[in-house]
């Protein structure tokens, strides 16, 4: 079967039905969190120790797996076998798993977690995807880390994390999701207002935070406030940002803006990793400032700057200053306006993924 969205997996776990789960992707924190949710949905606390076996791929022999799959649940509905690092399974062990996935024994819940090697053409992974509930957890881009923190604060802790506070938190502790989750746990328990986490709360927790961060700066570019972006550029780069990273961030932001311009808000929502209403509103507002020809010109300038940064000779600061000057010239004759286009959604517009 095709890969399932993460939210669909959560909905499925409300009525546990066993079977095989294949969790893949290069974001280990999200894979492990999903694995724990599957375990919690199927295991009964009183019989957990009798009905849970956990192995690592490289240590799981074919004979051991076959024996585990043949063992029925004890005083419970489900018996769970968890195989982490499934990319390390031997060919014989993979064959045993493929047979179990094709016809799962009654009462078995088999969870496989793997980081598939880059460029792998192994049929094993395609077979698992066909015969399991398969979910891929790709790493979040830097632009998605703050909205992820906002969503997690609401869903897990029942508190509102202000977007500016989320950005400050990511700027201070980085984009490692495990670290972010741990810091969110602290904030949720120690905020001034138990229903909201503010920028002041983040400052109290992490101390000094960067005065300018990547996300607010990229929004200045998306808003076409390029003079302000120029003024803040030295501070931003002085805080450790690099030119190539900023070019990538601008490109990611404006690609999403282009989705709104070309296909409307619904197309953008389908393309985002999860539903992020605050981010959607900001991107829709930015889309009113651009036309598709202008965005096409911007992407050309971003490509030019990327090549310049990788070949020299200007410094990164000089290359970025030149980029902002060139972006300011895009559409300068007509000038951007708040009503330069009307968003429409074609009836058969393709999915933006």
C-alpha cells in the first residue's frame, strides 16, 4: 500500500488493528515517537513484559524472528515485535519478515524502523511498503521547525506557543527535534501563562537569544521589505548564518508563495508537511505582493547568487547584498502591490507535493 500520512497513522491507532508498520526516513526522533505511539496503542500495561520483544536489525537472526512471529500473545490481544535499524537485517532475516508481512500471523504487531541508505534499490523496502502501514519521516527543513514546535505545543501540551517565541527557541537551541521537544517540555511547565508560551518565556529559559533570526529575516524578503532586510543582513550573518543557507531558505519560502499565486491557498496546504494555519496566513499575505513572472525572476537571481557563493570571488556578505539589490529591482517598473493578482484554485490543480 502507499505511504500513509502521519496524521492518518494517528487516526488508525484510535482503533488498534495490529498488522505490520514500516517507519522509514532520516528523522529519527519522529520515527521513534511514532513507534512508541504504536506500542502504546496495542500493548496492555499488565502484560507488556510478556508481549513485547525489541531487536536491532543487525542482531536479529532469521531463526529468532521466525520463532517470535510464531509465538501467540499471552493473556492479551496483541504481541509486538519491534525491529529498529531494520536496514541492518541480513538477507535471510529479510525473507522471514517479507513472509510475515505478506500474511501476518493472528495477534502479531510487527514494527520496523529504518533509515534507508541513500540510493538503495533494495526490493525489501518496496515489499514492506506494499504490505504494511508505511510512513516516511523526512527531516524538517529549517523553515518548518518553528511551525512544528507551535503544533507540538498545542497537541501535546495544550498551550499556544507564539510563532515569534518558536522562532527564537529554534534560533537558540537549533533544529534537532529531540532537543526542541525537551525544551518545549520545560517551557510548557514553566511559562508565566499556563495557556501561552511567549517570547519572554523563551528568553527566561535560554537566556540571550539572537536579535535577528533566519525566519524573521526571510519573512522580510517574502514581504518585499528588502531595505529592512539589507539593514539586518550584517547582524544576521554576524550571528553565524551563511550565504548558501540563506539562499536556500529564501528559495523555500518563495516556492511556497508561488504555490499560492499559481494554485491558491488549498494547494499550499496540501504541500506543507502538516496543517500550519499561522504559516499559511503569512504566506497567503506575502503572495499578494508577487506575480509569477516576478517570482520566476527571483529564482533566476537565487540560482545566480548560489553559483556566485560557490565560486567567488565576492565575500558572502557582498554576494547577499548584491542579491537583495537585484531583488529590489524585480518588478520595479510596476512596483508590487497588495492587490496585484487574484488567487484562484483550478478545479483539477495537481497536488503540490
